[in-house]
C-alpha cells in the first residue's frame, strides 16, 4: 500500500440534468425560475446522470495506465475526480504526490499577454515557481516549436499554436502523477510524436501516468495496463493489448460511409467520409484483390493557406498501417472557401481482417478537424494461414534456371 499513489474506493459522480442552479440575475429571472418550479412540482423535469458509478481503482507508483471507453463512458470525469477538479458524489478518491494535468491545456492564458508572459502565468497556475519556469523556459519553447512567436500576444496564435504552448508548459512540470486527456489531438504528427516521447520519459523516470486517448496504437505502446470504462463503471482491468483487442472487436461495426452534422463554424470541417468499390458504391466488405477509394468531402469556410487532408488505416487493435497526406502526392488547391470532394485510391494491399479509416484536416501547424475510426470495413479472403503479415503488396517475382549458366564438366 506504501507505493500506491492513486486509490479510488467506490467512487460515483452524479450530475442533475434540467435542474435550475442558483437564482436569476434579476427579479424577473428569479420569478420566472420560481414559476417553473411551481408548475413542475408534481412532475419535476430533473433527472440524474451518473458519469461514474462504483469505481474502485488502485494504481502504483511508476505505472503507466491507459483508460479506454466510448465517448461518455466517464474517462474525462475520472481524471477530473483524481485531479480534485470535481468532487465525487459518493466514495473516496486519494492521491499521493504532486499532480500534473494535461486535461484542458492552455486554461488561464490571457490573450493580451505574449507567449513568454503566458508561460510564466500558466506555470504559476499549475503550481510552478517563477524560478522553476525560468530554468525550463528554453526547453518549453523548443518543445512547442514557437520560438519566433514568443513575443507575440497569444490572441494572435492559431488554436494549434495555443494548444502546443499549453501542452509544453504542463509537460515540463515536475509532477509525481501525470494525467493526460487526448493530447494527441494537438498539433501535427511530429508534435504528437514529441508528446508520446515526453510521456514515455515521465514513465521511465518512475512517475505515474494516466493516459486517455482514442489512439489505440499509442495506448498499447505507452501503457502496459489499461482500465476499460463502460457507462461510468469499470468493465475490465488488464493488459492493454488484450483489452484494446476486445474493446475494438466489440465496438466495431462495418460502416462504409458517414456524414457529419455541418457546423458552418470554424475555418473548415470534414463533412463526409466513405469507402467505395470500383463501381463507386459504398463498400463495407472488400476482397484481397479489390481496389477501393476513400472519398472525403470537406467544407472550407475561410481561406486557409496550406490546407491538407490526411487518411489513416488502422487495424482492429488500433495499429496504424497507413498514414497518408494528400500533400505527399503534390499540392492541391483546397485552401479557398468552398466544398471539395477528395478521393484517395486504396490498392489491394491489406490481408484479411477488420479495419477502420480516420481522416484529419489541417495545416502543418494546426489540426482543424479530425474523425478517428469514422468508417470501418472488412477485407475478406484466404490468407493461407499467414496471419503475421501486415500487407499484401503483390511484389514482382522472377525465376531463372541456375543450372543454365553452368558449363558442362563443372
């Protein structure tokens, strides 16, 4: 018990939906709130939502533990309870040591202050002394990749730059426990690699990491053990690779196309994604000989120089097999306002199995929109028992008779 740094006993967190909290800002709103309570006294419009229920968990010092589950399963609430941001409705949560949280990076930034000034401000909010921030500011700036912009007010930063700086500050806090929630949605692929490297460094130094992410491949690589939350309860605790495989298998549904509710807000958005066979029809099942097309529809609402689209193919266990950017094939003019339909050809390289497609939209500096595991499909066919391979490339083979080159008598 001496090495236990996180200890949860039958923790539950309840929210009340539809409840009026506090009085109105003036007499009219107060009277209106009173009228609502009188009218609905017989049939109250409130209902309880348990974000967590009966969660018991013990984590030892130096462990890296992943937390998996569908949206709404209670993952972020669990981290907030552990961090003390949210008080549990029932049960008890205890931690030992200094906590560093990467839950809502950049919280507390002041738009009128420069990047450097906000680094000191945000560091103080996270519990770092001015001397501690000063000793690490060069490393923070280098990690964020924002050296040219540190004397610029952060109100002029893009959302990606804002989040990069926030993560870099929090990641350099000397904490005994690091709580991480979806940091892989921050920045480009290179910055995401830095994030994973930093978390791995924290773990190897003997500190504790709790990691929430929809990136199952990163989860398996970083965390030996995982907790599976389902509707606010612990469904299973065990080896990450085993839990991720079972989780993906149970939650995967073959969905060859999906359309998203258009927000028409923000600079750009992903509108639809589909997998289509050679005839152009949506395809939930391919064969090992079928060429298919990933079709992506995007809406661009304002001019974005360098706008790019990426497509990822992952296995049922979350391993990324393909990660392709449209710019890899040369620049495309999609940065001006309008609607664009983009197609990427998927050759018959995948062995039999279950796969999903994710799409990202952004620039080199900023992630604008992403849809992970949006479309899923199955590749059917005979693999002749060769289950360990990742690709079927159809490589060229050549055969010649070696004895044709031998001279008689040799």
